[in-house]
C-alpha cells in the first residue's frame, strides 16, 4: 500500500480490486453540493495569502488539536473578538505547526494536509521542525504563480459544481458577480445554499437584527409571523434565482413540530420582545423545520438537516475568538421520534427530498438507515465533521448498507471551508468506497461490474441527482 493508497485494504486481493474500482472513478468530476468556501474567494480570484493564512489559521481541525495541548489560537493567528493582537507572521505560525506536527499522527487532519502538500503543491518533503521553512517556502512559491489562483485551481481540481452556504441576510452580491462572469446562476459552477439558522434560532443574540435585515432584503417590514414567512419565501426565491438547489439547517436537535399558526405567531412576537424561554426557542425551531419542509415541497429546494452539535461548548474559546473556531462538541441525537411529525405529514411526498446527517455514529444503523429505507423522502448524508475520516466512512457503509443500500445515500459531501482540501477529501472518500465495495466483491456478494457501476454512482451520479444538480426539480 503506497502513500497514494491511504485507505485501501491491507489484504492483497481486496486491495487489487479496490484499485481497479478506484481507477474507474478517479478522474470523474467533483460534485461539492454542500460546503462553506467563501464565495468571495472565487468571485474576486485574488492570490491566496501565505501558507499559514491558507492552511492553518482558518482550519479549526488544526487549531483545535493544538489548543488541546495548550497552544492558544492567538499564537496561530486566529482573530480575537476584542481586537487584541494575534500572531500575524505566517512563518512563525507555520514553524509552530511543524514543531507540533507529532500531535496529528494518525489523524485525518494529517492525512488531508499531507495529501494537499503532495497532490496540490507537488511537495514530497515530510513536514517536521527541521523542514518547516523548506515546506513553507515551496508552498509560498506555488501560491505566487497564476496557476494557483482560485479559479485556476477550481478547473484543475475538476470541480463541476461547488455549493457555498449563505444566510437569508446575505445580499448574494458575490454570487451576482460570479454569475456576471459566467460562473454562477442556475446551472452554474458556483451556487449558493440557503441557510436560515440566524433568522430561526431565537437563542442567538442577533436574531432580531437578522430578521430585520432579512425583511429589508425581501422588501418587507417584518412585524408579524405571516410577514416573517413571506420574507423567508422571498429570500428562498432569490437564492433559487442565484442557482441554489438546496437549503441547510444546523439545529441543535432534529425535533420537528407543527404548531398552530396562532401559537407560532405568539412565539414569534415573544421573540421580537426578547422574552422567549429556551424551551420556546426550541419549539419555534422545531416548528420552522416543519414549515421549511412544506416550502421545499413547493419550490423544490432539497432540505438538508445537520443536527447534534453543541455549539460553543468551550465558552472561553467562544468569548475570545467567536464561533466556528473548534469549540463545538457532538451529542447524542434522536431522529425517530424527533422527525415523526414531519415524516408523518410529508415522508411519502415525492416532492420532498430530506438529506439527514449525524455526529452520532450509533444513529446510523439504529435510526437513520431504517428511516432512509422506509421513507421515499429521506436520504442519508455522508459522514460529517468529526466523522469524515477513512475509518468512519468505512463504518458508515458497514452500518447503513444492510437497511438503506447504496441508493438511499446522497454521495460524498466535503462540507469544508478549506478550498485546497476539496480534491483530497473527495479522493479519500472514493478510495474508502472502493475498499468497501472491493470487500463485497471478494466475498462474492457483488459482481465486479455492478461494483464499478455503484462506484460511479456514489462518486458522481447520486449527488447530482439527489441534490437536483441535474436540473430536475420535480
């Protein structure tokens, strides 16, 4: 097994079959239907910053591991909320990473970064304290070349479509710029995803100002629940006009609830007054998932649900550096009872497409696979966040295939902010699926030709179809 085969089986027969299956899909275009790359990156197409600004500062997988060993994010260049100074010298940050590279042994972060060094930048030198400057200078030299500007890399990576994620409070100006340049809009190479969490979650301190901002963009003065729903629908229409094919919902739980309109209106008005309890905020979120399912049936946006993260569990980290810097922790998540009201109403509706993710591995075989195997509206999202690793991807296939098969899954979703890691993450996913399918072939449970067809579906055809990137919104 070579460095280019990081997730193949050790067994020689299985590895040979896996390589054959992988080779059949290696060069298929990449479909990235959900992620968090800043659209400004591609809209402006400016050169990247130094290697640390590109590969360390924004990567909370990296900064989180270093924090666990007592290295403050400020020393890694992560901005502080209070504006206090942080390290800005890229070489200093890089040397700190290299000096602590041993912390990443066996982790997916090391796999992704080393594969990025090798396949994106052509660097074979192993990173360690003694080679820190050598690797830094080699990456910096590449980043100065026109071939390493974002749009050039997009083409070189073989990305067919990349979905970013924006709030209904976003004016989508970057997507308008991409469309004007022939990169965005319906059927474009870069599209958006509708993520309404900041106007749904009343626990957020900026909820009321976000609702006001959304209303302004929709041309509405939102004072009532009815006007709130109208503003949401208007913004969904704007996102669809900009090319969006899906929405995404990052709730703490998967709870759904159909409130009477008068009860929902009462909660909304309490939210505007700033007087809702945590229990009422959760009920409102649950009600809105139900409302969004109805909207999805009407406008065709695929509905994604990413529940189960306890946000900002590390409160000191949040207070110093804000959200999305590595302070979130997974929790156990119920799907069977939580989704019951929504699935009872819409689970058999052919126009709803609901893609479910989890951070709770036990839920894959116990709840999610049976749900996907029992409701036409439900699809299983790829292992996400703490689970998007070669071992977890294998466990995912082992857990869900018995009940859900392959065709109730949605293909790979890289869900990353790290643009240069996209091809690496897809490559690892393809190798992992090849290894799993090869195990079925060598056990005489699946013919080789059917395994090859399944590989192509998992890598390319399924995400195009499930996320309605093929133009079919029915």
